[in-house]
C-alpha cells in the first residue's frame, strides 16, 4: 500500500507545511509514502492524477482546506485503486464536520483508518463530495476569500461578512429549473444540492443529508426580502428547513438542471466556482473510496439512524 500526502502550504492563516512534514515523517516511519507540496492552483489535481494513474493500490491525503480536498478529488475520481481522505488545515474544513469529533489530524491513526464508498456530485465535468449551490450563497462563497485573511476572522466569520456584502447586491434571481424532469422555474434566493452537510464555515442547510444513500438532496429557498433574512438565514444555517414553511422546498433528486435567466451566473462546487449560463448538477455515476479514523463510520451510522427515527416521528 502506497501513501501520498498532497500539502497546500497556503491553506489557513499559518504556513505550517514543515511542521506537518515532520509529523508525517514520524507517523509513517516504515511505510511506503511520499509527499508533494503544491506550488499553484491546480497543482494538487495534477499531482494526484499522476500518482494514481500507476494503477497501484494507494491512499491519498489532501492536506489543506476544502479547496485542497476539491482539487485532489478531481485528480483521483474514477480511479478505483485510490482511497481519499483529508488532513484538515484550512479556514473552514467543512466536509470533515460530517464526522463530528473524529480526529483527522492524527496522521498515524488516519493511515490505519477504515474506508467506505461515498456518492459524488458531478457538474460541468467537475466532481464535488460535499455541496453544490447556486444563488445568493454561491455568490457569497465566491467572495469569502477576500475576507478570510482579515485579522481575527474565522471561516464562519468570513462567510458571514461575505453574506452581508452580497445582501446589497440582490437577494434573489430568476432561474429555469428542472429536478428529475419536474419543472420548478421561479425566483429563488438559494438553491442547494447536497451530498453531505456543511459549507461556508459551518452552515448546515440539511443536517440529515447522507452521502451514502444514492441520492442528492435539493433544497430551494424562494425569493425573500431583506427584512426576512436574519430569521430565515439562521434557520437555514442550522438545518431547520422544515421551519421555513412555504419558503422552502426539499426533494431527493438525481439530476438538477438550472439556468440563469437574463445573465450568466456562478455555481459553487465545494468552494470552487464555475461561471456559466446554465448547468446540470447530477449524482455522479462513480463513487469515491474515502477513509476515516477508526470508529468514525460507526459514530456516523448511529447519528444517521437517529436522524432517520427523528424524521419518521416528524412525518407521522
């Protein structure tokens, strides 16, 4: 088994690449491993793809934030010999929030972790493992990085500042929308297609999303006014979409086609932006092997079962 660590030295606020390299050297003593420190955007994708194309069984570690995970994923997706994980070092580290308190920073424990296959989202030739969004939140995600480097600003804080900034640029847009063949054209503030749960430094639109259930979760938030934003956004952030009443539409889907009426738009794919006039967001025909510290999957299973029982009680 080969192990390959792809390290983004610019992830987060501090450059701790050398400290991580030392930790990897200590934890991986006696194992077959190699490292790569990225130098520019896209380098992580190229390095991951080059490594896995040998066809040998391997484990790939994306060492950085959600952007690094996205780049590495798009290098390994479709290669069944490669299992993926993340050592979180970014501003938000949203994807690993799915696993609660599991310690993805313990390199030795992670190297011996257990794996499962996860669903993926596919859009315009790119893959995402977490959340794809369109509308106000996508514009907000696009502008997060301009605020994330401010002193004392957390990942959630940067997302919130960006949200306030975008409030003044318009809260809704008109879209053509089709979900598994059903027409849902209209004016929406938020369009979220979720595989997992968190984005934007802790926003959790659907706390019961399950990346192993073979479907994607679509949440539509209809046109809202600035006066309703504080109340609605808080409920959206906390996954309380059922309390949004007529403002929210939730569906399990396999394909969503969205078009921006009258202008080009932006699609947020795990923090990576696609500028387009229209996009098809679908459940990918491939899955991704993903490994996590021992015990993390069992804890997630228990939580998913609890969410399932809770949903059943609500719908009785």
